[in-house]
């Protein structure tokens, strides 16, 4: 999957071209992901995993991500600001997934 995200920092407005690669996929159960991002003077590498467990009549997805490496301007961003920007981008992405699937927010 390739996409563009625009994390917003007060001092930096960057666009990152992300590439998300799935590895170690167990269909309907789990997957590992490698996410790399490149922008003008900025780069990032993220390791992520997801697990799907049955719950009631549906499923619950547990998802985690860890920043493995930052470069360029991204390396100068304090961890707290990076987490806040990442949380915002992730929240918006999952919201789009829910909307696409026709689910309502809990």
C-alpha cells in the first residue's frame, strides 16, 4: 500500500510518502507490517503488528506500532510531539476504514 500523510507539527508541515508492506501474514488472524516514509528532508521507519480475535458476532482488532528510525527533520521532533502527530494520523486513518466499512463510531 502506498499513501501520503501530512502530520502537522507547529514548526513543520511535511508530507510523507508512506509504503506499507505486509509480512508474516496469517489470514484472518495476524500480520506484521513494515512502514517506511520519505519526505523532503525527512524519513521514518515503523514496525507494526495486528491481531484479530473473535468477539461476539464480530471481531476485535488489536494494533500496535513502534517507530524504529527517524531521519532528517523527523529526527529533531521530540518524542511527545511525534506521538501526538502519529496518534492523530492513525485515528483519522482508522476512522476512514470504519466509514468505508459502514460502521458507526462507538
